[in-house]
């Protein structure tokens, strides 16, 4: 101990003052550093030299204290002050301040986790929140459904302008008045197509112009009768003759003029026979001549015999004569014919040939011959039928005759009066069935038969319902597509609800399509009421063929008009991808009584994509009102629209009828006031709340969670290790970080659009600098004093 120790003690004072200046200078330098926490230097004595430990009190002494000399000071710690800095607003929404305890968690360049109170964050090119030195802000991200994923920390992103979302509709809110004075929907509209037939049934080939001709009677002007000595049985009397030509089928030409009379005595060896000479030559198409003689009793002509020559000897008695002469011939007029194939057992009849004729008869006593009659090639038919018009009804064709299959010629001599009451020809042909192939469907337009679906690859249908044009639906046509497939397709594409569509309250009637067997037509029965009335217009059906697209008009006509009024509204809803879907909602009065009314609602959507089929019907139910017009009950309020795309399927939403009344108004009304879905929107802005929740606001008005800022707190903030650049790392004496949501568990809250200022106290630090300067000069003065003492000591000398 001595002067030397005084020098070292003073030196520690100098070092302590320098440290104090360093700390205060750093505090002042960071007075404008966001989130900076000032520090203070804490000193302690360095060593003590004990001169005397002192004595304890005794009976005759009070005791003495220890004698110790200090040997200087040292810095015990430099302690950061984590008190709250002033929170000031900023112009950036990504600036964040912590009001209270906690640190932002950021990720260092090497992947290590660091902590800071500096909330100056911006978005980098990857849309990540980063601080001014490039560290990314960590927090909880979101999953694909925008739900906070609290299991891990990850860099927070705010993808402005690049992320899109949509809101699937969950509710449609309706308003209006469904009046009890509407006409009750008791009757459905029924539409029928024209009569249709099946082309798969064999059709006879058409007759040509050469296959129909007039048949004139034989010319007997050169024929003379004379008594003959040939033995015979002709009795005495006066006789006349007529002849006919006979073909190979036994059919005869019209009767000739009368030959004769000739009188005989019936004397043996004189005139028991009569010889006809000069008979006409047999024309082409005929093989022989039938000779008919008048009966002496009745005067009728009966068959006397047949010849192939120009002479004929009649030797028969009246009793030996054969069948009577067919004296029927056609009247003057124009005649045409249809030929069909027919099965006499099953009653099946083919479509007729094209009209053959007309053949004009301008004189009496003529027949018409049809030659080259067709023969069925299959086993479906065993006969052919011939239909003919009459002179008085030229546009009506009656059954003339039925011939065995294989008959090639027919001579028609049937008078008009005989056939006028017969069945008329069915120009359409065999009736269709549910199994008839669509490509075999035949329609008759005028005199032309067509198969409109024969070359079709696709059918497009655009009908109307309640006067509203429906969305076009498509049916692929193949070689196996049947009429029933067509019926089912139009049923579904027209939104006709089957009775089973509402299991609680089945729809009335028998709605849907069917085959009208009485007319061989396609019939559709709509649901009850005017808003449900289905119509199929002239161009509603379009077939796509390899050569193009063309209209098919099956001539649907209304055979029963609907009864029942109501209301209709349209609304656009959105699926999970933001695609707009059109929905039409109809309501018709189903029943009315003193206790209230019941309306039936139905919903259609041409955008429906069911798993199978083409149904546009997407929902139905009943809405019940009491006698005061108050809504009492809705049996079903859900609409379900199938989605075949990657959207969540099906889209299901509820109809809210709470604002619909059953009050009496002149005309019912229904309107969709709003729906809670939205189309696709992009992220346009965002907010950050006090709990650090980042909420994105999209251009379509939808809000979604984008992430959540998490804060870390420590048991001993002063134990954190400063890393520079406003960053801290967990230290050995800080304790482990406690990560949690801002505003919970002792963590402070987050203020967005604000920054925490430095907590440096300029005045206090200036005082500290003055104090440190004074202490430094004082310590230097101690050194100067020791030096003087050394010099005095050295100046001592002995004499």
C-alpha cells in the first residue's frame, strides 16, 4: 500500500468514467433509432485492502472497526432499459409497434431466430414482411382454407394483387308477397309432338309411274255368237255374253260390252251349244279369257268357261255355270294408291310407299292395274295392303284390299262406295316405343319422310319454361340412344320436377315425359301452374352432324293449357371458385283455405352439373303462410347445384323466406334481395389488429386471414444478448422465449401503422456525461497529486 496503489486506484476511476461516457454516448447516438432501448452502466468496488480486522467489544473496551482501504472501481454490468418508448403513428400500414411487453420474432440470414422491438417492416419481392436489415418477420401462417396454422412459425406474407379468393353462396335472401288470391295451380301444361314412327320396320319400295295403268274392257266388236250343232246342254232360250281378260293371279279386266243376244231352241243336233268366234287377241299381261253367259232365270252373267284362243264353244246348262261376273268398275276420276306391308296375325303395318298416281279415268267401265307390287323381304309381314282414294274424297285413302305376300299384280275394280267406310291409311307408319332408336325416329312433313336424328352426333336443346328461355343443354347421340333417352333428357333439361322430388310432400300430378300411344307422339306434362309451363319452340332442338348444325322441329303443340299463377325471380350465385351460376326460382299457389295458403317453390339452374344426366332442377319445397299472411313454415329451403369442375360440389345454399309475406296483393311478386357469395377477387389491402391478426381485404369485398404476428417474451429481458442492428438473441440468463399471441399471456398488444420510438432520456444522459467528465478529471487529479508526492519524495536528500 502506498503511492503506487493510489495510482492504480485512480486508473480504475478513469476507466469507469470512460465506460460511463461510452454508454451515455451510445444512448444519445440512438435517440432516433426505432425501438432502441437505452442502457446504463452499473459500477462496483474492485478490491479492498484490509489493514486491521478490528476487535470485538470486551468488558473494559468498546471494540474497534476494521481498517480497509479501497483499491478502485469496476463496471459491474451495463443494463438495458426495456421501459416503453413513445408510440408514434407512421404512414406505412406495415409499421408495427408493441405496446407493452414482448419482442417481434425475426429470422436471421443463417436461419437463426432473433428478436427486436423495431417494427419497421416492408414487403420484399416475395411479398414477405422484412425489417430494414432484411430479416423476415415470423408468425403463424394460414392453410389453404385461410385458417390460422398455429403449430409452426413461418415467414409472414401479404400477397397484394397476386392472391385471389371467392366466396361460395350460403344464403339467398328473398322478399315479396305471395298472394292468396292467385289462381291455384291445379293444371299442368301438356305438349305433344307430331305423330312419329319407327324406321326400323321394313318399308315397301315405291311404285313407279309404269306400275299403275288403266285397264279397258275387251273389244268384242268382232265377236259373234252362233248356234252350234256340237252336243251340249244349252237349253232353249235367248242368251248374251260378256268376256274378261284373266291374268296369272286370276284377276280379271273390266267386263266387255254384251255380245248377242242369240236365241236357241235347245234341239239336239241343232243348237245345244253356242259358238263364239272372233274373240279378241289376249293382250300382254293377261293369259286367258273368261266367257260369261247370261242366266235365263236371273239374267245375271255367270262363268261359262275360259279360253286362250279366239273361239269358244259354250255347251253348259244354266246349272253348270260358274261364278257371277264382277260388273264393278271404277267411276270416272283421278285415283292414287298407297301400298303397305301388313301382318294379319299381329296387326303390324309398315309405313306406306310414296303416293302412286294419279291415274285418270275419263270414261266409265274402266279398272286400274297395279303391277310390280313389292314383296316383304323379312318375316315381319305376310300380306300387302292397298289403299285408294275415292272420286269424291280425293285426299282420303281407304283400305282397298289385302293381298297375300308375293302377289305382284292387282286389278282394282272396287267401287268408291264399297271402300269409303274402310280404315284409312296411316301415313306415319308403325308407332314408336320407348326403345325405338333415336336415329330411327321418322317424321312426316307433307309427303316427305325424314329421319332427323339419323346422322346426329349431338342434340342441343333450348326450351322455355314459364315464358323464360332455358339454358341450352346437350345430349350426345350414339347408335344406342333411344327415344326414352330423348324423353329423359328433355325432362331434365326443362326442369320438370318429378313427383318424388319432394319426399315430404310429393308434387301433384304425373309430371314428365312419356309416349302418347294413342297418337304415337312424344308428350310432356309440366308441373302445375303457369310459371312451370314448358314449351318447345320451332328451333328449340338443334342437331349437330358431321356436316353442320340444323334445326329439328317435331311440331310440339299445346294440348292442355296450364292453370295457376305465381311469381318468378332470377338470382346469380357463386360457387367456391367464384364462378357465377344462374338460378331461377318459381313459386305457385298450391292450396288455399281459411287457415292459410301453401305455395310450392321450385328452383332451376342451367349451370347445374349433376353426376349423371342433364337435370336443371335443383330444389323444391313448400312455403306455408297463416291467415294473417305470416310465414309459418318452410318444408325445405335448400338448393343444391352440382359442380363437375374442381369447385366444391355440390354448391348448397339456403333460401331465406323470412321477408316474404302471404298478404293479399293484386299480383304476387318474388325477388332476391341479396346473396352472400362473391365472384373471384384479388387481395387489395389488409389490416393488422392488436392481436397481430393480418386480415386481407379482397376486391370482391371478401375478407380472409393471411397470418398472425406472434410475440416472444422472456423471464429476464436484461439477459438478452444484443446482436446489433436492433436485434437481440436469447442469452444464457434470459430464459427461453415464450411465444404467444399479442395481447395474451402477458404480451403487449400490437399497434399497426405506428412505431415505438427510442426510450433514450437525453437530459439524463447529458447529466451522466457531465458526471463522467467530472469523475474523469478527479481521477486524473489523483494521479497528478501522486506524481507531486513522488517528486517531493525524490527531492529529499540527506546531507
